[in-house]
């Protein structure tokens, strides 16, 4: 069930209505049923995998709580990690492993015909994070199975995050079971949640799905395009994946907020970042912090010297690339980000001295804009390997980008044959301009779109929301002749 579907527009109000009507003791079971139904709309049989992950981590946490012998606790934790990652490996990486072995041994591997379960990487990491927190003593084991099962499968963020922490979500779910009926839907939560859901729909339907038409068209016919078309795809995919994944997180956060549940922020205007390191503090924040807490710090973090710190950073980003997909292009994408962060770390003292001698005002708009532009180019270069099906396709795009100049077409109408006509192009430009303004406000004021609008004059707030809703209805990519686009991160 997609957020950008009629099914969800019917499903969500029913969930809200019955959540308000049912007795307190039935609220969490009702939400669990809704969450499982939401997931089973994709592939019903794979609900068994969520149940398996839930049962394993639930029992392991309780067993660790009941034993005071450190060796036994470590053994239980190890079994929990191996079993959960084993399931993830089989369904997501086993064929990739066979392909790699086949390539090295020059043989043709025999694949296992399995469908990648939607969101398996997300709920596996969320469940493992809970268990590790229990092992460390940061979280107490949850003995109510219904509450814990809902924590693992809470439908707004189930299939594409944010990857929640037990310290944030579990307590809120418990509170939901004891709230008075009048306190379930507070007007401020409902207002902010609906604003965020509307903005997420705008990002997805008006921007992401529109620019996807151009990007997919160019990537499927790279040899037909020169520098202009390839440059549009180069920057276009960076915009597409931000608006696609960012929209899912925004809708998820908004839907949860309507029910009084505060999920962690997952994006913070990442393309206004002034360094690659800063970019990763603003992009997919829940995953970045997960790897920091459960991989980087256990590896030693920055406690064992600079050289070890840089090695740890590189390891984390290679693993992050592998987490995203079973292909060496994803691993290479992660390695690029690891190398960029290492280069920034090494060059930082020298650049700082140069900036001091030149008297650079680091808070000036021009400086921030230039740094953000450089970071965007670097990040979008890495995105080429993320988007490409193979190294060969990525090489073709980069090579033709610099060797097939066709700038003359900018003076004609050829550019409008790349997938978007002149009207579609202008709609996209206007939508991106609005997105830029919203992200700029977030960067300068530190406010989400809902927080910003709630603090504005009521007439302006209403007009802004109406513009966003009408633009989504009128200019959104859906309807006859258009296939509803799944969110990109569903494949991870």
C-alpha cells in the first residue's frame, strides 16, 4: 500500500476513526493489526519474516534481562544478531554472494528465486537496535509482546523508516494505550501532521515522480544523449532521490504525529550542507546515527587516534553502501562517501588556515552557497553509481558527459524532448523553487515546514497549504496513462 494511493487515503482515516472509538486496551492490538495489514498489502507471506524478527529479538531481550552472567548475555546477543542478519543475508544478499563467487571462479551461478521483502533492512535494523540497547542496559526489555511487535511494525515508518529507537517510540506507544480519548488527537499535532503529509505528497507527486520521467528516460538511453541531457540526469537523480525518500519520511512523520506519536526527523535540508560530513548529519539521519551508535563507536570511534578514526569512517560508509543494495555499485557509492569524508578531515586544518588568512566570513550567504554547491556536485557524482545498474553504465554517463558536448541545443526546443515538455519543465522549476525556499527557511531558522507555518499568520498559512494541495492535485503525476511510482527506498 503506497502513501500516494487511493487505498491509503481510505485506510488511514479508518485507522484514525477506530483508534479513537475502541477501548483503551484494544488500541495497541488494533494498531498492530493495521500495521500487519499495511505490510501484507505488498506480499502477505513475508509477514512471517517480521514475526520471526520480532519473536527472536523479543525473547533475546528478555533472556538477557534474566541472566547476570556476562558471557551468557554476549552469547544471546550474538545469536540474535546472527539470526536476524542471517535472514537479511538470505533474502537480500545471497544471490549477490553467488554472483560474486561466480565472477571470481568464472562460473555461472544458480540463483535462488526469492522476492526481496519490502523494508526488510529497516525493520531488521530497528529490532537489532532495540536488542543492542537492552544488552547495553540503555533500555529495559519490553515484556508486553503486542507493544513490542507494534514497535517493530508501526505502519507509518515500517517499510522505509525513519529507523526508530526504542527509547523514543516504545514509551509513546505505551502512552497511546492509556491516553484519555480527548487526548489522542490534539489539535496542534493533527494540524502539524496534516501539513507534513501534504508537503510530503507534494514532494513525491509533483517533484520526485516528475523528474523521474526525465532521469529514467536518459539512463535507459545514455548513448543517445550528450552533455546537456546527461547533466540533467546527473543533477536530476540527486533531486529525485531526495524528494522521493524525503517525502516518504515526511509523510510517515506526519501520519504518526496526527496520532500523537513523534518520530525522529530523517532529513534536514541536506543540499544546504557545507561539507560531506555535514551532509550525512542531514541525510537519512536515522540510518547515519544507527551506524554511528552500533558500528562506528564499537569499532573504536575516534578514541584510538586519527588514523583509526578515518579507517572506521571508511568501514562504516562501505557497510552503509552494502546496506542500500546487493550490488558492487552501492558498495562503491559508500566508499566514495568514505573517501570524501577522509579527504575533508585531512584537509580541514589547512583549509581553516587559508580561510583565516583570507578573512573569509563563513556565515556569509555567498560562502555558504559556494560550499553547498561544491558538496552538491560531489554528492551527485556519487549518486551516479547509486543509480546506475552497473559500473559500465556509470562510466558511460560520466564519459559522455565530458566528451559529447551539445550545448547548442539549449537555444532550441530539443531539450523538451528528453521526457518533459515545456509546460512540465516550468512546473518542475516552480516546484523546486518552492522546495528551495522551504529548505532555506529550515536551514536558517531550524524549523520544519509544519513548525514554520504554525507560527505564521493564519491567512498566509491557509493560502500556502491550499497552494500546495491544489498544486499536488492539479500537477501531481498520477491518473490515466501514469503508473503510480513506488518509493525508491522500498527496494532497500
